[in-house]
C-alpha cells in the first residue's frame, strides 16, 4: 500500500489484492485495486482549488425535463420544480449554478444570458421564483440540454463542473447518434448524475448518460421522492474535492491490458476510455472524488515465463491535470505482480477479492440479459439468467439486488438459483432492477 500524505491535499491510497502466483505457461493476471481518498476539506491551491480548509470552486447545471409528458400527472412537474428548488437550497455559497429547462430545445431558466449565477441567499430566492414559471410542453432532445449545460459550465473558471439531469420520457426528438455525439463532446468536461422519474423513460438512455459522464443513474418511480433524491445528489456533488482523477496504468513490454473496470460501488467498464500517457502507460478516467473508496478490476496478459520467474505486471498510480496542463501525480501507487510456480495449491487459488467482483460483474450482466430475454418473450432463457442472478446475489450478500430480483421472480431456492418468473410484474419494479443492476456490494475484507 502506498499513499499520498501531504497535509494540503486529500490523501489518496492504493491497495492491491491479488494472487500473484501463476502455473507454468500461465498468462493472465487479475488484481483488485482499491483507491481511497481521505482527509477532505483541507485542500490547498496545489490542485487548482481554494485555500486550505475550504472546498474547491464548483459550478453546477440542473437540467429539468419540461416536455409535454411532465404534465401527466400534473403533480410530476410540481415535484420536479420542488426538487430543483431543494437542490438549489443545497448549493453552498459561492457555487456557480444554472437551471436549464429541457424540451426539444434547451432553455435557460435561470439566470439567463449565457451566464451562471453565484449561489447566495438572493440568487437562491431568484432561482426559486424562476422555477415557479416552469411549465410542461414540447418534445425531448437530451443532447441539446447537455450541450447547453457544457457551454454554461465552461464559462466559469472553477475546479469542479457537475450536472444533474432529470427526464421522464424517451429521447424522441433527436437520433441516438445525436445524443451519442453530445455525450462524446461533454465527456471529460463535466460529470453528470441522471435520474428517470416515473416509468415512461428508457433505462439504457439514462444509464448511458450517467456512464458516459461518470455520474450515477437511478429511478425515482414516485415523483414525490424527487426532492429527497435531488438533495442527496447535490450534497454528494458539494462534497467532491478533486476533479478529473485518472487511474494511470503502466505495463512493461510484452504485456497487454485485457480490461480495466470499476467494480464498486458500481460496475463501469473503463477499458475503451483509455488515453495514452507516454510509453507503455494509459489513463482511465474516474471523475471527481470526495472522501470515498472505490474498487477497480485490472486484468493483464503477460508473456509466459519459466518456473521461479517473477515480473512486475502493472504499476497503478493516480494523476490529475496540473496547472500547466501536464499530469500531476498524486503519489499513491500500487504494484501488480506475476510469479510462476509449480506449487499447484498456490497457482490455483483465486483471490477472494477477485472472485467476489468477478461474481458481481456477472450478476450485473445476467440481470440485463434476463430482463432483455423476458421482454422478447424468451421466458425459459429469462428464467435461467435471472435464476443465476439470484444465486450470485445470495452468495455475495448483495441483499439490495436480491430484494429487487424477488419482485420479478419467485425464488424457490436461492442457493441453486431455482426460480419461477412472476406472471405479473410492476413496470417500476422491473425498471428499478434494470437501473440498479450494476450496483455492487464491497467485498468483506
């Protein structure tokens, strides 16, 4: 374990959990890398943040769906206005912010004029007055909302940029390619949490937005729950202290990275997001950090070596953009090793951490597959996949996912994954399971 312990920045530490022993001819090395940030709220100017003891500067854009469907039932729009007001109240003084109304076009609700407001008692009250004028009407083109949020957030010289996006419907007024292009344009420029309210939106759209912009996704089936959810989201956003942290992975000649995945608190595949960072090194984006801990699964293919040989398979560190645009190393480092042995007991043992998160990643996958099969009428296939999901959730102690699965299937025997599909499932229950399928439980150390 290595850590970065200067007093003027959060302390980042890296722990590596693996079985480094490989059999003769073995080529695949797996490791769980735990990254922890602690000691927040005492950040200095070294990372482009505010003076020591103060939170870094931040800008937030709240994007509220104002399409025609938000009027059905009328309480939906009322709760959306109330939730946005609650989020505005949660902003700390000095935070730049804007509210965007989203239909088939994006409209500046507050403050307007291509500007951001500075949070304080007066601007919070003005924003809430502006929210009262929000009404529903028009279509849905989420890419335009994101592009406006990007323009507004980019206008502020701040450390952290974050968006909150609420939608209640499908993105019907632009093509999937247009939304993808908007997400590609915004990726790395701000992080974004996405929420679907009600049950008429598309899970893959909302989770895709959050995944691309390194935020969280969730369902708020009952609009009455929006205010509490928006408050929690904004509190979390206000707790972030370091932006644009990347996992830098260096590997020696002859090795190849098979994948890099975040596996806790949720499964996010980062493999395709690599940017080259010099000879043999690549950076994988992790977004903004407060006081928190996350786990990553690294899989490396190494060249075969003789018995008794040992090599460094990968070196993992953390970097942020420095003031001059070059990467600044946060000092924390973890080493992934490979040792070839003829000790069968050593080489066939699976690290408990690797085994646990391999199961959690499979759990997320089989839930998605099972729900997709159920939708197309392949009930035998759906039963098999969701049965496997019940088995994995039970074995790993993922009680939250087990509860959600029990609303979609009748569990006969969790240990063997024996289940029966329920004949009638509430749409909200199925969508909740799909939306939260990637949420994982930490391995018991």
